[in-house]
């Protein structure tokens, strides 16, 4: 049975039971109140009869006539013969028993209650008894009529209430059912949107909570997928880059085993093996740095003078390649909150790329300014630059300038990946465009 049907049935039963219970309690209270009114009236007549100094029967008849209820007055003589002087002579069907009459002599009045009437027996002179009786037919008829009206009113009220409750339940239950369907689609890995519910009801809060949960799960899945893709790319880079030097070392080792007696070949082979060992060492160092940059941990940062780091990098470039014209325009004392070691690695990779991939006489222009709360580093070179296709793909379209050239010039080929990772780790931006000098322009923005 559906939840909506169970709720509807439960609500109907509770509503009906509550309404009927309240109505019956009210009618019962009214009926009891009327019985008490009749009993008080009979008691007043009985008291007037008992206290009468003269003819007690006449006093009873007079008091009964003044009572609001129709009271029959009779005389039960010592021979147990009943004579009705006023009222319905068929009302009293069962005379009081001898025990009840005896009790009347003791207490002054005997109370006899029947489902059809109320009776009082009052001892008078001569061993006779005055009987007072009144019918319960009127109040019973009123009670029965009210019960019928209660049933009709309850039926109408319950029908209207259930109709309203059904409409309200269907609205909220419909939302819950749509949430359940959406949850099943999500469990089946189907793309779906949760219904948006206005207001601050419990169902609306449930919908909002489920929507937040789904968004959190989607974010977690996306993060996990990106991490897996990054790991696959990392492993691909590692296996691809390490395979080349290992192949060279293995090849020359086999040739040394075969031609080791030739001094000239031996020297050449050892030189190549040594070169590849150095290259492998650099590869491992770069891969470890990438792994460190990719870890989701808090980077230890401190205030760093970016102007000084760039100035030192330009000085190193001039010292290593005196023939290259290097000009710099650096705003002094540009401070950023960063890892000085990683920023130094970033500048080292930038300068190494220029040194490997541009002619010795290619001009280099370095500029550092502050704008919009960021340090903006721009490096232009007059080298060959990149193809239009690479510029169109953007920074995400490639991982290195030229893998073959990187290997030939002693690079690991992972410099661009490392630079991107360092910039991203410092919440910065990096862009590669065509330079005014004809080569490549590298622009890096870091928060001050």
C-alpha cells in the first residue's frame, strides 16, 4: 500500500473518531444534564409534599402542576392499589417493591429509575404513598434526533475534511514521490534534476537537503574522476618519459658487453649512459615535484619578494647566455604570499624553456607590474614561437613545447606541466599568446 493511501486512511480514521467522540460526549453530557434537571424537579415536589401541613396529596398535585416537566401524581394505598389523580395513568407500569416502600418510610422518599420514566415514592398519613413519575420520552427523543444530526454533520464534515486533506497530502506526497523517482534515476546513474519546492515546509526542506546532497556527491564524483584522470596522465608521462633513457642505457649496456674492448666506443658509450642517467635523475626529480604539487594539502606560504626572484632569474640567464639580449622592467618590492621555492622553480622552468627553444641572439623582455590586486609577470621572446594551431587550442592543449627538442636539449619535457601546477597551486592564472617580438608571450598573474 502506498504511503499516500496509508496516510489518507489513518487521517480519515483519526478525523472520524475524533469528531464522533466529541459529538457523543456532548450529547451524553446534555442528556445527563436533562436527567439531573428532572431529578431536581421531582425532589422539589417530594419536598413540598413532605413539608405540607395539611393534605399532602393536594400539595403534591399543586407542586407537580407548577413544575416545568409533565409529572404524574398518584396515590398507592395500603392495599397496594394505585390511583392516578394527575397525568398519564399508563406511565407507571411497575409499582415499587415492598423493600423500596419500606426504605421510603426510613429515608422519606424512594427513588425508582426506569429506562422509560423516573419515579419517587413518598410516605403519607394512613400508610399510603404518593407516587410522582415523569416520562423520559421527550429527552430520549431529543437525544436520538441529535444523534442523527450528529451522524449527518459528521459525515459532511469528515467528507469535506478528507477532501481538503487529500488535496494537501497529494501535493506533498506528489513531491516526495517525484523525489523518490529522481533518487532512483540518480542511483541508476541517470542525469536528473530534483524538483525545486518554494517555501519553508518540511517537504521543501527535504527537497533542498537532497539537492545539496546530490550536488555534493556530484562534486565528489567529479573530483574523484579528475584525480583519476590526473593520475593516469601522470603515470602516462612517467612511463613515457622514463622509457627513453632506460632504453638508451639498456642498449649501450648490451653494446658495451659486446664491444667493450674498443676504448673509443667504450668512452662514447659511457658518456651516453652518463648523460641518460643525469636525464633520468632530472625526470625523477620533476615527477616527484609534480606529485608534490598535485597533493591536496595546505601549501606552506609566506611573504615573498617576487621582484627579487625575477631579478635573480634574469641575472642567471644573462650569466649563462651572455650573447642573449635580456631586458627587464620590474616594479620593485612586489610582495606575494607564496612558496619561494616553488616560484623559483617556476622562473627556472620559464628561463630554461627560452634557453632551449630560442636562438642565442633572440631577444627576451621581462616585465613585472601590479594591477587589480595581482602581480602580473609578462615574458616576451623573439624566438620561433608556437604554431597557430597550438595558440588556438590554448594552454590546456599541450603539455610541453616540443618533446623531441626537450629530450635533445636535456630537458625532461615536463616543464610546462610543472609551471601550470605551480600557478594553479598559488590560485593564479597563466596564458600563452603570440608576442610582439614575434615569438612567445607568457603571462602569469598571482594574487598579491
